[in-house]
C-alpha cells in the first residue's frame, strides 16, 4: 500500500513514518509534502494509474501555507484520507460516521492501527466512495476560526474607551467583580463573569489558569513547579496574589504554552 503524508512539521513526519513502519512494515511512504501548493503539485504528478499514486493519504489540517481543505479545491483527490489534527475529537465526530477517519495529535500507535484496519476493511468491501466535498465543507465549518472578542469598551474616568484584547495581560475576579489588567498595567472592570469571558477569548491566546485567573500567553514570564504537581506562574504585570495552575490543568497548560 502506497501512503502519502501531508504534514508541515518535520518531527511529526518522522514520528508518523516510524509509527507506520512499526504497524505495517509492508507500507510504502511514496511522498511527504509540507504545504497546500506542494501537495497539489505532487498529487497532479502522481495521478491515479501512475506507479507512485497513493492508496491512502494521511493529511494534517493546518499546513505551512493554509488549511488542507484548499487541496480539494485545487485538484482531484481520489485516495481515501485520514486527517491528523489537534482539534477536539467531539468537533470531528462526524468523520467517523461518514467513513473518513481522523487521528488526534499526538498520534498513538493503537489508534493508527485501528485507522489502517478500518481502511483495509472498507477497501476489501469495495465501500462506496464518500462524498469528500461535502465532508470537507463540514470539517471546514467545524474548525473555522471562531469570531472571538477583539476589544472591550470600558469606563475610564468620565468616558468610555476601547481596549484591544491583544493589549490585555490577564483577567481576574476580585470579590465577585471581573477585572482585567493591560500590559501597561492599567486596570479596568467588566460586566462579565470569567466563565463568560473564557468563551469569548481565543484559546490560542488565553488560558483559564484557575477559578480566579485567565492569562494571556504574553503575560507568562516564569513557570515554577509547585507543591502537589501544581504550577506557579509569574505574570507581567505582577499580580497581587499567587497564580497557581492546578495539577489537573498543568499538562494542558504546558501544551498550550508550547504551541
């Protein structure tokens, strides 16, 4: 079986290649491409009927020059696709129902084995071709960037002023009142709870450290190991109290900081 890997991270390519070879040494990795443009060219150069045409494609959603959906818009993809992604599994559940699989990063060997077995079963049964265009459109809608809050209008002295979200270091709750502090150390109050704010903010830029704090990635200056596997954060501007990340959230926090 010929396999094409579409992935823009060299480390991920090496890991996936190793896993594939461990799961099935007879597999042949016929190509790896890091971008939409390179993938389109590769697929057109290795069309069905050509010796190097793929029987299966493992395709990351986020590529160097855009989302992999664009590949389907620019060329014909006939091989079955297994998507690899960091997105939440519940957002992608429809793909299992529709016979296109997905793997959540970091990819685990047993999950890869299950996906390959699913492919073999469908191939053996000569399953009908999946409506890939409809599925890609559905996935595009699922993972499209949400319309996160870009600014807040806050009261300052006798006037209202807009504050860009990118200028906010962190949000906090004090005696039932939600506040935020800007990078320039200005402090403003808001008429939202932290739960409401968490839903408004880009999770790539803000993290709910605990019940009292939502921190921006730019505000985190130091991360210290703390008692009982918690983490203690040093933020800028400095906070009035300790900011701890619970043991349950510590792993997610480190992944978030490492993106």
